[in-house]
């Protein structure tokens, strides 16, 4: 778990009046017990939960939301909060949702100032899974939508289908939906000011925005089923009730795997033993098997005295200089094996009595020259 804090300033001044602690839990639900250090019984009513999605991979969005809301629900249920306090926390979220006033709607703003304002009942699906604390769903990396259009052939109806599913999910929890991008800077300031608004009840006058597909902002209390149904008009090949994972499918990787293969070097002793075995073979065994067979065929077809056969035999016969050079090289590699410290007595036993003396550098050089001439 990581910890950081945000300096909270007044909207019209640069003075810092609070520091908002931020606990970041790694993307693994196995770390759920660490929530005991940041979300306790006394801090629930002063906390704001936030779930961050990777919108460059939208096929993981709904599963991630289901997984992390369950983690949050299980942790809240494990806290020793009395039923009365839990009910008060849930009623506070319902009241906040009902009292939302759209900054662009002047009639709602005037009604908000009236203390006798009648609160309208919520829809059937709104806050059906009330957690008792504010929840913000952040669609990070929204700048990746352009990449989805280029590589995965996404169209407007794909993004509308994704948005309507996320907004329906947020309605169930009374959550706020924000698409943000640190790369393009979209909605980063809006997200910061909204967090301060929910945590410290500071003024917030930014209206909802659902026009730009990569800068969606749906505050809690603004959305409803009727507004979401507007997105259905652009869905020609999709049905809003289709299963999310069946429509937004993870694409097959089109990029080849450029992972570097690890090349391990052969050990010196194995290499030298292999060279010694090769050089120690007689010339007749080292020669390819196809050449004697070919010369035998030529011998059978040639009439009279077999001059061609004798010529071929002379060519295949190893020259004295070449054979001597191979012998010297074999002795040279054997000396390298003997000089390699192989571990005390075992190494000395390999080069003990009866071993051939190591050839000098002059002998090795002469052997190489002899092999080049041959």
C-alpha cells in the first residue's frame, strides 16, 4: 500500500487549509487486509473511496468494478459499526443524491436554496447497493480511445455501449463517473476539485459532461435511466442489455512478440572436449560418406585401368602434414583441458603420468600453417 497526501486549498485563495491523505492499494484483492490501516470505523464518514479503471483496456472494466466493490463491501461489513450508524451513513448518501442541483439549471439552483424543498424518491436501481460512503469511479487512460479506433476498429457505438454500462453500474452505488487522462490533462482538475468537494463539502459548480467520449463527467445525483437511454439511439448493431464481455472482447494480439531470447554461452570445458573429439578422429572417418560412394561409382563405370579411381584415392588420402597438424592441435586442446583448474587432485589426475607433453606455440602455429597449405 502506498501513501501520499494532497494539499487542499481554498478555491479563491492559495492558502492550504488541510492535507488530504491518500492510500493507494495495489491492484490485487489479496491486499484487502491492508484496508484496516486506512478505513476504520471512525473514519468511514470522513472518507471517499475511488476505483480506478484502465480505459485503454475497456474489456476489463466491468469485472474490475465488480471485484473491487465486493472488496470494499466485505471490508465495510467486517468493521464494528452499529446498525444505527450504518443506516445514518446510507441515508446521508441518499440525501446527497437527492439534493444534487445542476449548475446549468437555474430552476434547480433556486429550489436548492429553499429549505422546504421536497426530495423526490430515487429510482429502483439508484443506490440499490448503498455502501454508506462516497464512491468515485475513474476511467484512467481515456486518451487510449484513439488507439482503440485505429487498432481494434472501435466506433461510436462501442464507446456509447461502454459508457451506458458504466453509468448504470454507478447508479447502483450512487457513484460518480469521471474519464480522465494525465497525458492530455482531461478532467484531472475536475477530479481533484470533486474529491475535495466530497471530502470537505467545498463548493463545486462544474456541470456534467457526456458529449466528449474521452472526457465524460457524471457527478452523483445528476444521472438517471432516462438520460442514459439517449445513448441507445446510436447503437445499431448492439443492444443495451447485451452482456458486456460478449460485446467488448479482448482483441487478439496483432503485434509480433519481440521479446529478446536469452543466449547462453557454452562452457569452456565442453567446447574444448567437443573440439578434441572432432580433431582426434581419423581423416577417413571425418570425411563425408558421400565421397567414397561417389568414387566407387566412378570406379565401376570407368573401363580399363582405373586411373580415375586411383586419382580419387590420392585426393581422399590424408596428407602427412595435415595429419600431423591435427595431431598437434589435438595435443594443444588437451593441454588446455589439463591446465584448467578442475578442482585439486582430480585436475592433477587428468594430467598425470603418461599424458602427452603440451606443444609449444611454435608447433601450434606451424600446424595451422600446414593445414592452410593442405
